[in-house]
């Protein structure tokens, strides 16, 4: 069973982005670090506990129609380590640091199950927080030893591992971070759609923010529509017998690029490489955004490399052609990793994000100036990323996160990543609603 990690927040952002506040646990080992902002920097985690003068609250609403619905909050603690929110105290309790691997945390989390319908004070700051929901039974968490640490290294549920203890449970999560600079929260469909979730952030002196997400019954509706899309898209709907468990992102399917979606992006990648070839092709221009304003880099392909000129921070300027590394092109593109891996808070990371988003949205052949394609152009050219297209089509106001670089926004458009944010102290309340999947 793999160990799952968070991405590390770096510095205070001006625009909400899922990649800005996902923290990386030093004790965890498996997930890639891709956390660089599309248009501005991330922020630093940690900090002292909130002042009692303005204590924020969170409230969970169960709209699934099932009484046996479970909720937990897991996060990185201000002083280091990982913990679960204790609803009785409003503070994070560090998870046990066991001597053995895969130590079962069932008893520990049972005492920290979050009740629905109650205002829970947040008396601690936290980063990389995940709010987990499940239907019918609790998801399973485990702890691994963390030498010298105040808490063990948590092993979270995996939607990508058929051997995971929670694989056949209907579950999902959303994310939030609360530090002295403010709160950031988002719904995410990067792993898949299990349980539709909505967020409502009510700042004390500002307008309410609402992200409606996938509608009630949306998991089943998406499964049906993916089936209708043909090809391997119907395989994204995962069942336990006749019961729909979740709709998986193609990035999380076993055998991606070999057993499922084999060759999905092969011809498209070849066409992109031909379009931007050195000595006869066009320039691929990528604007570096707010962090490096008025700065554009220019890329050309040379053999199996895409080489950019104009990088000024010393970060790598070369990307391998998707599919030429250890993984198939489909894994690189659907997962925004491998040959499209981005380095935190660097110009290379910005380029990786824009390039990955353009591959997912198939705008690289129609627009050589990125990210200036309009959202009306997304998912209109073959091969279509049907899962991402449907996530945005079905989500309220089109706001959702369908893949890791989905916060890359066209220059003249507003963010559609499904996030909420308010700065400053703790004068706010967050309502999280979990909805029925079918």
C-alpha cells in the first residue's frame, strides 16, 4: 500500500491554487512534488496557534441521505508532524509513532470522527489539510515509523491501489490550509469523483464564496457519460460488483498507457514535436506569469527534447518528449508528471505547469502562445481528455480541479479551479457539504 504525501506550500499567494497549499510530509515517500503556482508563489506553512479573539469554525453537512457517513480531518501540524482534528478540542492530535509499519489507526481515528451539523472551532493552524468523507464504513488510515519525529508517518487511503483497504469504499476528500496569512480551500477531482463535495467560505467582513462542485448524483451521471464517450473512458467507472464505487481519473488507473488508453496521446505528441521543431517549425512561447511579469520563454524541439531559451533562474530548460521516459506518454500527460514534472517555485515549474495543462486541454497545435488559449478552446481538439472535460462541464460554474495543473488560467480569464480563500486571521467559517453520489 503506497504512502501518500502532500505538497509543500512555499510563500503567500495572491491567487488561490490547489498546488500552492498542498504540503509535503517529510516522513512520506511516494508522491511527486509538483507544487508550483501557475501565476504566483505558494506560501509557508506553520505558525503559532490562532488567537482566541477570532476563532474560525468548520461545519460539515451530510446531504448523502445516509446516516452511516464518516468524516475526518487530517493535516500537517504547525510544529511538525501529522495529526487528526479532535472535534472536542478543535486541535490536531498527533498520530502515534509506531515501531512497526502499517500500524492500524482505526481506534485512533474513531475517537476523532467529526460529527455533522456542529460548529467545530479551529484552535490550531494547519497545512495540507484533507477532509475525508466515506459512506457505509470508515476509510482506513495507517501509521509508519518516523524516526525522531513527534508523530508517525500517515498512510492515507489510495484510490489508485486495488489492494488498498479502502479501495471498495465510496469515499472522497477536499483540501484546506489555515495559517496566519489566511485560509485556502478547494474541492479536487484530481484522483477521481467519489462523493460530490461543495465548499462555502463565509468571511466575517467580506462576501460569501461558494464552490458547488459536482452536483448530487453526479458520480453516477459521470460514469454513464464516460461510458457513452466510448473507447477506454468507460473503464474510469469502478465498481464493486454492481455497486459504483467511484469514477477514477485516468491517471489513477492500473496499466495506464499499456492496458488502458494505450497510444491515446502518441500521434498528438508527435504532431506537437513536429510543429515546434528547430529549423523549420514555429516558436512555442510560454509566458511566465505574475512571478516573472513580462517574461516569455521560447521553446523548440530538438530530437526527443523540448528546449527553452530565456530561463533566467538557473532551473532546467529542457523537457523530454512525453513517452520517452520510464512511463508511457499517457501517464506523463494525464498525471502531469514524469517528463512533465515541475520543480517547486522555479521557472521550469511554471513552464511544466503550462505545458502540462496545454497537453491535457489539447491546445498546443492550435495555439503557439501559452497560456493564451481561451477556455472555449479546451477539449475541442482530438484526443479529448473526456474526464477533465466532463468534470468542468458538470461542476457548478465550471469550477473544479480535474488534473494537477488545472489551475493554469488563460491570461485574460478568471480562475476555474474550484477554490476559496480569504486572508488575515480567523474571522471566517467554512461549511463543507458532502452529497449523494447516485
